[in-house]
């Protein structure tokens, strides 16, 4: 499964949104309704799924679906 599909699946599962809503430009908070607890939960899930520790200063920059995908790709995840 492609990295993008895994990220979308996790967001759909954790936030209870539809796949159609999860676009690269979609903001986790404004567009997908995540709160601060949701975003922490998402980061922890991405860390587990991709075996990548995401420091707090990096996680605060992950505002959109595209940000998450670009970050994971920058860490060599496929």
C-alpha cells in the first residue's frame, strides 16, 4: 500500500471522516475537525505505523494532510 493511502486510512479511522474529505490541502483542524488530542493521537499512530519518531517541534508543523505525507517522505518512508 502506498504511503499516501496509509496516511489517508489512518486519518479516516481516527477522525471519522470520509476518504473524499482527506485531500492533500485539507487542514487537520479546520477541514477535518481534529482537536489537539486528535492531532497527538494521529502523530502517535504515524510513529507506530511508520517506525519514525516525530519530535514535538516537527509535529506542530504538520497542519495539512499534504504536510504529513511530505514529512514522512522526507524521512525516507514510502
